[in-house]
C-alpha cells in the first residue's frame, strides 16, 4: 500500500481501431428480494436483476464481480466489509488512496455529489442513485485487469459503506462506471467504442471493449444528444438520445413532441442505461402508453384492479395471469429514435412479481414505469428492454447503434468460447 500522501495519476492505454476488441462474458445476476436491504426513507425500488462483469483488482489480483453501469461515472468497490465479500485494499501492494491535493480528486466535478476532504485529508466521495442506492468512501487507485488485457491503473471509490440493491448478490462487490464522465472506466481506459448483447434465454451475454467489425449485424444508429452548457436536470455525461415517438402495435401514441425533448431545465432527456433494470417514461408519455396498452389487451389480459398496488413504487399497470399458462400474444411496444428503433415484445413486456398471487393467478406488471413516481426527471431505457438487442456505444462518432439479435448465439457468431 502506498502512503496516503502520494499523488496518484491514472495511466491509460489507448484503444485504437486496429486493436482487437476484448471480449468478455456478461452475466445476468438475479437478486432474491428477501435478501435486499431495507433502510428507512428509501424508495422501494431495486435492481432485481443486474448485468455483471468479472475482473481482477490489485497486486496480487483479487477477483471481483461488478455491475456494468452505463448510467454511472465512478467505479467503486466495497472495501473491508465484515459481513459481505469485498475488496481488501491492505492486501494489495499497488493500492493507494488519493489525497485531496491530487488533480484526480478535482476531476469529480461530473459526479452528482462533489468530492470533499475527510479528516485524513483524503479525497472523500459519496454516490447516490435514482433507485435510492448509495455508497460513500475514499477515492483510490489500483490495477484493474479484464480478461487477458494488461493491468491498467484506475481510479475508483473504495467504499466503506454501500447501500445497493446489487448487494443482495453475494458475488457482486461493486460497480463499473461506464458513462462519458472523466473518471469513468471508459474515459480512464480511452475506450472509444464498446458493445454488449444480453440474452433473454439464460444468464449469458457478451461485452466487447474496443472496435469490432460486426459484419453480421445490421446496426441502425441514432446520434448522441449533447448540450454544451450546464442545465440543472440534464446529465451531460450520460448516453442521451432523442426519443421521437412510441408505438403500441401499429398505433403511434399521441404524445406531443414537447413532452419528448428536454425542457429549459434539462428535464426530459432520454438515457440508455445498463445499470437500470426496467424502462421509465415521464408521466404524460407513460399515461398514453398505459391507456393504449390496456385498450389493445382488453379481453386478453385481466387488469389486477387494485389501485393501491404499485410494484417497486413506479409500476402500476399490473395484471392477473393464470399460473402455468403461457402469456398471451401481446402488442409490441416500439421506442422510436432518430434513425433507429427498439422493439419490446413478448415476455419482455411483462414481469412476474415474486411472492404475489391472487387465487390461482400470478401478478404481472408492465415493464414500463412512471418516472414521476420514482421520482426521475428523465426517460431511462433499462437493460431488460435491451435483451436480444446488440447495443453499440460509439463514442468516436457520437452515436449509439441497435440491432435485434439472438444474444444467446453471440459468442458463437464471434467465434469465441466464454
């Protein structure tokens, strides 16, 4: 361990277009609701399912599993926990806490909560998320290794405390921040392009870091929305795209354009976020979707009929579905972007609420939530609706790409065994 007073700089290895991409397994981890922490004054919303990637940290390397989160900047690890698996910084000779005087500490300007100085003059960071997860600790640096790639010295949060819905999974130790902020893993490693494919059939998936010639994919691209000046509710380092409309079946919802674009405060942006499970729409758009979905499924789905039942505090379009019977044919919901579309169909439209039964029926809820109830001031496209979609983050050209794909066959098409 280095002395706390040592100034730490983060080194990067550029990823060039000529480099072969690093291909890693991406796992879907389910979290038992009974194992989720419950704290007072916290919203009743959790990641029941998270995307996780395995890597090693430190010298000698310690294997950790982190939630892949394109909606967050700072990567963090739970450190020295007495009750959960965690990273042990004292066991790593390459670990060093970052002091307040370090330039790295001043790079926390993009974080929701700016860094502060603790009593030991170390850079203290605190993070909070829209789902009420939170963590706080010390900004530090150590060697991160993914797959067969050489170790990279990376700044991260070494968290003494963490409240996270991912904490219910004993194998998950923290989060890998993948947005466009200066301290994200993407920025620190100078990754200019990455992509992933999430299967809906099993826990398998792939994560590609770097450029890959995916000739078998008809990717359709939509430009990233960028605002150069700060607005109070616009996240400038998020992967923000322009939602232009929503279809249910063949019906285009009557949503005014003004509802779909950010307002003068920045509220109303649309973010693609692998760290959020479901999709959230602002109230006006959500209500239009709910009304049309109920209309088109009348006589096919039986509404729950309990106005006070709201799954995870944001999902109130719920239904009774007979147990041991397949879901009926449902109208697809299509999210329309500038130049691309993402279709949500079949079982991805509804989610079975664990532990809820009404007689011989299970309770299922529409997997689109009302942002106004969380509350969120944005549209968020979660990873549940990215299943069987190859998603490419192309920072080089300022765009996101989407293509429908059987993601359980992704590693086979790439010619690798994961």
